[in-house]
C-alpha cells in the first residue's frame, strides 16, 4: 500500500451526511489508495473509502491524475475547494 499522498480539492458535491464528502480531487503528490487517512486541519481526519476514475471504481489514484472520491470521518464539513489534504500517516 502506498505510504503518502497529497490531494488538491477541486470541487465538492453537497454533503448528504455530516461525516461524508464526495469531491473531485487531483493527486498532486504520491499515490492515494483506499483506506488511507487524510488530515482536514487541527481536529479532523478522513478515510478514503471510494475512488472513481473515468467512471469506474479503482483502488488508487496516482500523481497528476484527477478523480471523484468519497471520504468519511471527523472534519468532513471543514473541507473546501482549493484545500490540500495530506495523509495522516500510518
């Protein structure tokens, strides 16, 4: 499993639950994989639960690629377009 990644948030869909977001991101560093955790500021941490790339589900998103992702966890409501989400570590 990849160890680190940075995702740039390009756009957000309206939230359906208070702890889940669906957004379009661009992977700007590393490789993002299902199950990775990302920081959302001082208090939050999101888990990457789904990646859609060109209309199909995949297990990871490589550097320079964009995709639609679903993330769940505390701090989901804090994410905004232009944010950079950085992996929270192991």
